[in-house]
């Protein structure tokens, strides 16, 4: 077996995917924290609550994609009557 084939057999990219998702998720969280702080300081309560609700939904998609897929599939099954 060639060295390149051995390397390809060892890695499937899942660890890289996990690292990229963690990095992107943390950058996203830092961005949202700064935005929320800005809304808090300006006393824009409605915008801050809207940002928080959207952030929770998007953060769930970034950090728990399999769980979100399961929940949305179950909800769609109940709505469409297939579950």
C-alpha cells in the first residue's frame, strides 16, 4: 500500500469538520455577544431579545446539527401526519 493510500485510509475528515464547526461556532458566539452588548447599552430591548432568540436557534444548528435535524424531522412528521 502506498503512503498516500494509507493516509487516506486513516483519515476521513471528520476531525477537521469538528474543528471547523467549533471554530466557526465560537466566532459566531463572540460576534453575537458583541451585538447583544451593543443593544443592551443602547437600551434596545426588542432588538436584543430578537437577537437572542435567533442566536439560540442558529447556535443549535451550528453546535448540534444532528439533534436539530431529528427535532425538525419529528415536528414535520407531526405536521404532515406521517408520524
